[in-house]
C-alpha cells in the first residue's frame, strides 16, 4: 500500500511526477512519500493499540533526519543500534525516553552516551556486555533500565543473513542462559534489569514464528517472576513484512490479530510492550530513481546499464532480493496493473537492469519483462525505502545519492547528492604522522 501510482501514463509520488523530481534532483535519487510513511506507522499503531506499545521506528532501515523527524513528530520513538544512530535520534528531536538501544557490539563509549541521554531501554546481548554496562553505569552515576535480549530459538523462515532468532546466532542469549543471567545478575543495583528483548529476523511473512517467540518469552517471564524477578518490559523487535510485490505481505492488522491476544492479559497486569518496526513502515514508502546510461546486449541477454547499482541498492546482489522495476513513463502506455515478479503484458521484452560497478554481481533486477527501453529512460525501483540508502556505499568512488521527501504537491531535498569533495574529505594524500604509544606504554597494556 503506497502513494506511488501511474497516472496519465507516468509514475507519480503523491502529487508530484517522478520525472520532475529526477530532473530537479538528478539521478540516482531515493524518493520517499510522507503520506505512505505516516500511513504505515498509523496502521501499525492502531492495530497494536490494545497493547498501548511504545512503537520505536528502526533507524537502521531509513536513517535520514527528515524521515526520522516526520516519524518522531507523529509520536513514535526510535530504535537505534549504534552511537551514530543514537545521535541521529537525538538530532531528530526524539526524547530520550522514547529511544531503545540494541546491538551486539556496543562499545563503552556508546553505552555511556546512551546513559547520559537517559534513553528508555538499553538492550543487553551478552554477559560480557552486562559487566561493561555495570561499570559504565557506576562511573556515570546513572541507573539505566536494561532488557536482556533472548534468543527464543525459532526459525523465522527468512534469508539466512537476516535470520536472528535461532539458537546459533551471535544475537542475544538462549533461554537457558537467560535463566542463569537473571539468577546471577538481577541483584545488581547499578542497573535495573527489568525487561526482555527479542528480534527473530526480518522480514517474517508468517505469523507462527512471532507467536512461537512471544509464547516462549511469556513462559520465561512466568518462570522468572515465580522466583521473584520483576519483568516490566517486553520488546518484541521488528521483522514485519513489506510488499516487494503486490499483496506479498500480511497487513499490520494481521500481525496484530495473531500477537495481541497472547499479550493482552499480561499488558492488563502492567507489562509494557515495545515494537521496533523498520521495513514495514519505510520499505513501501520509498522508490529509487535511476537513469539508463546505455543499452547493450551480450549473447542472448539485453542489459540496461543504469547510474544506480549495488553501491546504491545492495539488496539484490547481497540477498538476491526482488525489487519491482518499471520505466517511469513506459513506452506504448504500458502501465503495470500491479507489481509482480512475472509481468505478462503484450509488448514486453526481457532485460537485466545492471549498474556501472566493475563486478558481475552488480545488478538491480535480472531477467525482467519490461516495456522497450532506451538510453536516457528513467526507471523506478520500488520498495526501496528501507535498507536502500542506509546500506549504500561509495564503492568505485561514486558519491551517495540524493534523497527527496514528497509531501502532497511539494518535493523537499532532504539530502544533497555527494560530490567529489565529499568523497575525499578526511583523506590526507601525504599522510599525517600517527602518535604511536611508546614501547613501554604499549607493553603495560
Ligand atoms: N530491531 C532489531 C533488533 C533489529 O535487528 C532489526 C533489524 C529491526 C528491529 C528492524 O527490523 P525490520 O522491522 O526492519 O524488519 N538489511 C536487511 C535487513 C536487516 C535487518 C536487521 N535488523 C535487508 O535489507 O533486508
């Protein structure tokens, strides 16, 4: 469900023709729809309203400050996984108590920043991290609220790179270890160990993994409370799906229908719930606009070589992810009636959409049936609002793309395209002498 529609033969984002945005901002450019962002956030918030959750948008999915401000202004909080993301959350005006901080490798400096920012919930992922947290808390004189990330050992049935809830992952601790964790550490007064956190993977298109994970978490809460611990917070993480093709993902209401009934009674007794949705809010709220630099054939294959590639959108080459692609002003009025992996319209021909990077794995879409294409045509790559810009790189010394936020008839530049100067900032061609520790100081470490 989104605000990217073909009208009069041309793709529009809300009230603005996509072609106008490309002419004004250049390409490649990520374009976000404010109405779509807020529509998804609103539907999720309403669906889960019976649990009165703290909804914390996952910054990693789409970290642009203007996007974060839009979401924070609508009342949501933010989920961060690094000091950089935490600073973004604060810069976007998010109150500390609406920020939750997860992540498997937080440094002492990041933990200290989190405590000084008085964030709502610090999610701890290991015994070693807990020990570091305690000493940082003592040093700063803060007593943060802490949730232990548990790993409920359910299979989210998603790509192995984004599957995080099985026992053998680097994330969280298994249920057995969680019991020992509370037994040995809940008495620690420097922090308030009072919550559980989980995130089983992303995207999860079925209900069972969520139901299993929540059921296991509640059983653990029962056990912990039976031996005298108090669990006030349960953070369910993110992982809800998005429509990479039409109708692929359950709606927020479907996820809520499966999850809310299991938690209702607990919430009535005072348990606070956190949700950390990223993709389900942002993915369908963004497209990537890219221009075809050259058309070319190789053997039987036709290639549209674009100014965006794996450096702009990593998901196709990294996860074999499907993103629907279509020309913004399709030849012969061949407007797509829906978005599907296989499009069956008369007059289409097969093409690979690839980038300019010097790697054969640099592609955006392979073997797609599309209207006829030519040099200079503008393509839209759909469902790229989440994990698009946030995973873009400067590989091959291309600057990062521009970002535009559309609000009705208005288009705002929310990040300018990077130039050569941005690429080399911080480099010192002749080198700078590093002050190395003396042999004695180094030896005493
Ligand atoms: N909370 C935690 C602790 C997470 O690790 C994640 C995502 C989220 C929330 C948000 O999940 P979402 O609602 O967006 O599914 N780069 C991959 C996705 C990696 C997700 C990592 N963690 C992709 O492009 O598919």
